[in-house]
C-alpha cells in the first residue's frame, strides 16, 4: 500500500470519528423475535410460516430514534407433492436481511400514553425454490431456482419495559416490493406478526 493511499485512509478515519461521536450512534440492543410471516406460496394450506428473527441495534442520533439490522428465516413447509392433477409442486424457503429506523414517541414526550414504536426499513430477500414433485401439462418436471428481491417495509408495535434492560415487544409490518423482481407480486399480501424480547446493554 503506497504512502498516498495510507494518508487518504487516515484522513477519512479522522474525519469520520468526530461525526460518529456527534451522531451518538451506538450498538446497545439485541432482540430475539418469533412469529408468523406470509409466504409467497399460492397454496391455501401453506400461506403462513413460522418466522424467527435476530436483530442488533441501538440509538440513532437521538434517544427517541433507533436503528436495527436483522436476519430472519422462513419456509413454507411443503415437503411432498400436493394432490393436484397436471401441476408441478414447488417448495420455497428464504432468508431476509433487513435494516430499519425506528421512532419512539413516548421517549420524545413522556406524556404519550401508549408505548408504541413505528418503523420503516429496507430488506433483501434470498429465496430458494425447490422442485418437490408432480408434472406439468406437457409432462415436464419442475426446476430448482434461486432469486433475490429488494423490499421496503413499514410497521408499528408495542415496546414495554419489564425490568431493567429487558423489554417485551410485539409488532406487525407490511412489505412492499421495489421494482418488478421475482415474486414482487406476492409482496402486496406479505405481512409479518412477531413477538420478542430485547436486552439493552
């Protein structure tokens, strides 16, 4: 690495340190959630999936704002061909990586009566589609595939402190697809309902 590149990196670091200090962004919370998410399946008996999620986050600029970065997993649970004639059965599972910005009105005004949180965010979904069985009208088998989709989401929830550094949460959110990627059509009904426990440190 040449001298000019080292000087450029040191200049960037020295510039960013006071900005990060001024912004008061920290890593101070770990949250575990579990609930249900709407799948992308067209099959009536497989529309909802168990959805575990883990998130790290903290304060963002002000005490009433927060940030979070999360990972979640879902699977539609289809493991055998469905009893339909001339139709291929697929199974889907996927990972969702997300980043969010939250707002706590009660921390802005302690007269706010309900410990509600509202949040917006962006997510990237990685979907694996697996051929399970069955044949199409022409007798063709299905094919495995992998797809990615960018989504934005908006949601609201309750965030109730139980004891020091321990918070119980419940939230609901709605996804909206960005662009016309694979499975974008399915996101208009894509919602998630989760409960969780957050630990501040």
